[in-house]
C-alpha cells in the first residue's frame, strides 16, 4: 500500500543518501534536534500522520506540491528535476 510516509521517504531519497530524515527535519521545522528527526521518522514509517502545516513545510523543502504527497502517482518529470536540485530551508 502506498502511503504519505512512503512518498515522503521516496522524494527525500531522490536527493541522495546524504539527505537524511534529520536534515529534512532541520530544514522543515527549523530545528536540528532529536525531536524533529523523530517526527520525520514517525511520519515516514506511518506511525504518525502529519498535520497539514507539516505537509506544507515538508513539501516546500522537497520542492514539490502538497498534492504530490497525497496522490500515489509520481510524474517522471519530478524525479529528474529533483535529482538535479538541492532541498531548501522552510522560511521562518
């Protein structure tokens, strides 16, 4: 079954093995702490459902739309675009 958590993990993986859940948590939530990393881990493993504002932050960092996280279809253009870019920090 395809879930939001699995899609977040997939999009994060397009940035390469060095772009960890910890780094995503730091960029999305403005914290480089264990709580942000654990939140990403719980979301990616479907132990916690993300809130709308969390989805917005994660999508912003991953340079995708929130609906990309909500639908199972992944357009091939997104894959190629993300492989050639870097994640961005959510504005504070």
